[in-house]
């Protein structure tokens, strides 16, 4: 279970940081107005809902770890898009891509975690998981800030978040999933 939690926290750091800095990146790098960003936030949610349902189905049909790996690959593609896309059309493509993975990744990890948790101690385990998830989410923004300040580029900082997804995927490879 510690390996799964480490993988989850690494990936969660990347997810939370990317989501948090997306609006700022859209504003400063893509030159978008607040109203446009709000509209894209609604689009993100409209895409995220069916995508999360699909990835839940995929995790149940195939395997949760396999579905997480697909989501992690998509995250890497999203980060490349965020680092290279231009203008408002680029922001729309980034938003649609983010919608595919934003809810899916976290729900798949929670589902995999739930399969490893002893039923009689579920609230204890999930409480610890929530607390540690929030505490660990500080590393991503710090990393983003250091890269952004060092390079002078939010695009480079966004691309650098790939470290969290790759590291989380590597750790996840060593997690033994629950027996079905």
C-alpha cells in the first residue's frame, strides 16, 4: 500500500499543480480574458464527466492500473500541448485534453486504493489518504515556481510537471493490485 500511496501522491501533485496553474497560464501565456477562461472551465467539466465515466468503465473492464497508465500517457500529451500550444485555439485543445484526464486519474487511483483497504478500517485509511494528499500537494506548486522562475517560462514549468507523472507511473508499476 505505501507504494500505491506514493504513486498517487506524485501523480496528484502533478494533477493539482497543472490544474491550478492552467488558468494563470491561459491568462499570461495565451493572453486570454477571464470570461474566456471561465467558459473553458465549463467546457473542461463537460468533457471530464463522461471521460471519468469512460475511464471507470475501462478500469473495471480491463484493469485499474492499465487505465491509470493510459491516463498518465494522456497527461504527458496534455503537458506537451500546454508547453507548445498557441493562442485561443490552442487553449481550447488543451482544455478538451485536460477534460479527458482530470477526473479520471484521481478516481482510478481512489478505486485502486479502495481495493487494497481493509473494509473494517476504510474510514481510517481514507482519512489518512486525504490528509496526506493535501499535505503532499505543496511540492508541485513549489517545483512549478522554481522552474518558472529559473527559466522565465510558464511553458517550461508546465512541461516539467511530467516528472511527477513519470515518477508516479514508475512507482505504480511496482504496486501489486488486489486480487479480483
